[in-house]
C-alpha cells in the first residue's frame, strides 16, 4: 500500500486525505495546529456554491484592486512592496484574462462536481455541519450589475448550472428580510450553506475511522526526494523535536 503524506488539515487537505483513503492509500496528514480546520477553513462565508464560479481574471478586477489600494475598508488589499512571487503571480493573472470564458465554464463544471462530493460525503459519514439547502441568491442594485449577471448566467449554463433571474418581488418572496432598492437578482436553488469548520472536523474524524493518521502540532520544515520517495522534515511545536519520515508521495 502506498503511503501518502498530506500537508495541511484544512478543507483541501482533509478532502484529499478522504479521497486517497477511499482509493486504498495509506495516509498521514500533518498540520501545525492542534486540530483540523483552524486556519482559513475555520470560518468563511459558509457557501457551498457553484453560482460563484465566475473567475476573477477580468480587467474590472484589476481596476478594483488598484482602487481598493486607496480605501481604508478594502475587502482585499494589495501591498505594492516588490516581491518576485507576487509580481509573477499578477502577470499570470493578467495573462489569463483572455481565458475568462473558458475558465469560468470549466470552474462551473468543477464546482458542481465538488459540491456533489461534499454533499455525498456528509450524508455517508453523518456529518452535522448546520447544512441549509435553501439556495443562494445574488442581489443586483443596478442595471449594470444585472446585465453583467445575465452574461455570467450564459457561461454558468454552459458549465451545467441552472441559475435563473428573479424580479425584486420574487426576491422578497424568497427572502422576506430583504429591504431597500433592488434592481433584480439571480437565484441558484441547488446551492446551499454550511459550517466549513464543522464539516472539515467531521470529515477528519471519518478519515481516522478509515485508518488515516493525523499528526497535529507539527510544522513541516523541509521536503526532499530520493529514489522516488519523499522525505519530510518536521518539528513538534510543543518541544521542538525534529522528526524525518519517508513517504511514497506528498500533497501540499
Ligand atoms: C473571508 C473568506 C470567506 C470565504 N468564503 C467562502 C465561501 O463562502 N465558500 C467557499 O467555498 N470558500 C470560501 N472561502 C475560501 C475558503 O474558505 C478557502 O479556500 C479554504 O478554507 C482554504 O482551505 P485550505 O485547506 O486550502 O487552507 P487552510 O484551511 O488554510 O488549511 C491550510 C492548513 O495548512 C496548515 N499548514 C500551513 N503550513 C504548514 C506547515 N508548514 N506545516 C504544517 N501545517 C501547515 C495550516 O495550519 C492549515 O491548517 C472564503 C475565504 C475567506 C478568507
């Protein structure tokens, strides 16, 4: 049986570990925190959505990013300090703008498949993650936003997602708490919401039931390869003891 190491016990690492265990691999997950899902997968918007599969590689995102640099309450802030990794990433981002349509269609297809896996695993492993299967609605406050949403809808449909437009009255019927001026919106019935932390913790326990091993409080420091094997050097955050283990493969 091949032994695979997974670095990171967030939603990415734990779902990877679960898939590998299902395929018959021996799996060890390493994380520097004491429990699974204590970093980005601790709390998020809670959306299990395919309706947000539109990729960000558009000129309007670049303009927004520049404008946000001068706003105190920017939702995403770019530090302009020179850094090779950051600027090469930005160049890749801009280089992918011509692929906006094809990437959005492919992301939609992937999101639908990922969402289905998450639902199936939760029901198979009995994971209680405050799941609310009541759809997700996008709200447009002006004509420009609504027309952009209609163009996105066409791409989402090509990726296999049904997201339909709704009038302000239909929106208030779906969500009576809505108030203010609404231009229109889009509703995706197949989307839902849930607690990512509870989900990841529950799936980590399912992995353990399937024989997966979790090493917590360990910080991975170095990876090296020799004779087709991977050597992982890590140290325990508690007493700084350094360990080195060998695996057949690694997923980061
Ligand atoms: C504000 C916000 C809202 C969001 N809303 C949504 C949403 O509604 N729906 C959605 O689908 N996505 C949403 N996202 C995105 C989503 O939450 C993340 O993409 C996801 O949680 C990332 O999971 P991850 O496993 O890749 O990373 P993480 O959860 O951050 O896991 C990485 C793990 O690696 C470990 N680690 C790192 N370095 C080392 C090391 N050297 N040694 C050992 N361990 C290490 C960390 O301890 C951590 O546990 C949101 C993100 C943010 C920030």
